[in-house]
C-alpha cells in the first residue's frame, strides 16, 4: 500500500467519484477483509515541481527494480537499482550490459504510465480549475494561474470551470468588465445554476452596475428564498442604486440573522439618513455590542454620537498591531469616517477619508472593494 491510496479510499468512503488521474487505489476491500492483496505490481513516481536544486524526474518502482530518469537532461540521465541486492540504492545499473533488458522494459513502462497519468491529470486539471480562487496559484513553484487557465481553455474552450477561474483571475486584478464577459457566457450557458447569478451579481456590484447586481441577486433569491435575510450584499446594492427604502428593509431582516455586525447598523443608518434625515437616522441606529473587530465598536459609538472621529483613529493603534493588521484597521476606519462625514453633509472631509480607505490603505477584501466602489461613485 502507498500514501497515494489514502485519497481515493477517503473519496470512496464518502461515496464520491474517484478522479481518473488518481494513481492510488481504494483500500476499502482490504479494510473490510474482502481482499488480502491490493494487486499492485508497480507504481509511477514523478517530481514536476520547479526547484533550484532538485531536477525534475519521473520513474517507475516495481517490487524488485526501481527506474528513474531526469528527463530535462539531454539525453535523459537514468538510474536503475536492484532493490533486492542493493536496498540502499548505491549502485546504478543503467549502464550495465547485463541489465539492458530490464532497463528497456522499465523505460517502456515509464513511458506508458507517464502518458496515462499526465493525460488524466490534464483532464482533472480542467475540472479542478473551478477551485482556483484569488491567489491559489500565484507565480511561483506551483505554476502560474494565467498559464493554467490558458492550458485548460486550450483543452476545452467552453469549460465552465476554466471560464469561472478566468473570471476570478480578472476580478482579482480589478478587471471587472473582463470578468463579466466570462460570467455572462456562463449564465447563458448554465441558466439553471442559480449560484452563477449570485456570483455575477457580486461582480456587477464591484463594476458599478447596481441595477444589474440587484437583478442577479433577485434571480438567485427566487430559487433560494431562505437566503434572503442573509443577503447583506443586496442591501449595499440598494443603497448605491438609490433604493433606500428597500435597503432599510434588507438591513433590518439581516439583523435577525446577524445581530453582532456594526456594518449592518451603519448601512441601515445611511439608508434611513437618505430617507428621513440625520436626526432620525441616529434615533433608529441599531444597537450593536458584540462586534469584536477593531475599530468597529468605536465606529458604532461614532454614529451614536458617543465618540468623535479622533477616537476611531486612536483605536486602530490598540494592541500594537503588525503592519498588515494596522493597514486593515485603517482601511475600515477611514471608510466609515468617510461615510459618517458624508451623512453629515461634509463632502470634502468625506472624500478625503474614502480616498484613504480605497487608495492609501487599500485592502484586497470585500469592504476594501466597497471603498473603491464608493470612491468611483463619488467621482461620478
């Protein structure tokens, strides 16, 4: 048995489909004493990673002999070991005349297994690209996201997984218009998958198409009505689309399923402010006490008139945060200071803080993107 048998065994126990590219075998029959021997006579080995000191190689390991070749050499550098006579693999038999037949047999077997598993791996890679999300495959030892996506699309130009991966790739770089091209194709190609409407709705929101985002969110919720109270994103889209009454209702039902979120209270405040004015918004401010994120407790008190802007900024320094955490806190602090000044009617100070959140302390997360959405809306 081998470590590569663990994955297919777990997949089988979970009643899943074992991918064709898995070399390992389901050990279930042996676990259940239905079989005594897995029946393996050899297995394929490979080292494909780009590494500064370890050349790439592939090989095959049988019960007695092991063959390996460093295929980037020209010609390939080969090893052949007799594991019975030389278990420590100290003697290379590749150039020994008496082992020529064994060498040729294992060369052929290695060719066969390499072709088999690499072909399966390509097909599995296309399916696996559905899981390529922001930064999973950055430039480095695991390869390059863009190259992986291009290879997958070359194998299947209409692969939903690859198109979704490319949309994610564009979105990470802020190219929301390009991401929408792929998402539009997917929504048209797979109209029954409601999650794609939710996915496109988020991208439309980041792209500034609020009515399109709401349309997609509504289509998603029509098929998943139980998610309506949880759909905080739709409340944001209502706000930027100018549908403040609907925004108020969305944030109020969200409060029922998430009672410890200062952000929900603030955006509810902003919608009420647009409809009834600042004084009424303050009266209706939802009381939040359980949000432990810094500086959200201070943001809550700012909108409740219990603290000032300077207190929010002072809070970000509490606990000596490292550089990344400090940047994140400043992103949040300046976003909500900008929204507070905007609600009070101070357009200049509001824009200064929004710009700091969106540019000076930009963060690659959802609210960091909301800051950039807000900045673009203000510039318009």
